C-alpha cells in the first residue's frame, strides 16, 4: 500500500511504502547557510514525526547547496543535528535551486 500526505497536483510532502518514508525536498528561511540549514532540518523533523519516523531512522539524505563553498558551514549545523551512531548514507552536491535566495535543500528517505 502507498500512503501520500499533504498531496497537491504537483507533489506529496511524504510518500510511505513498504516501511520507507520519502520526504519531499526541504528548504529553510534565513540569510545564511547555517540559518537556512537549521530551519530546513527543523522542517525535516516535523515531516519525520508526521511519517512516524525519526532522525535515528534516516536511511539516505541528499543535500543540494547553491554553492559548494558553503559545505563547511552547512556541515557545522548538520553534524550537531544527526544523532551520534545514526548517520544516514549521504550525498552532497551543488545545484541551482528553485529560488535565488535559497542556499540549501535537503531530501530525506527514512524507515518508519
């Protein structure tokens, strides 16, 4: 069975199937990469909870940065957010994001 949450014509914020929750990409508010990352990860927390999951159950995370020179600043926030011993498989790359003011986007897949 496939369950979809907060579905619109374009996308669902969460799709659950066979014990896996797929979250749509999350961005955050703020001027700096650190601020946007903190806000973004707060939104991930809310979606994980809604999906019946948690940070400890993350399987894979893909992070897009508008500029790879922000890698260290993003990681400083990320490293304090990920529970020790529960780091997911992760990829990080540079991409042109949907709006010019966006600096980071996080896409999470987690067990539930």
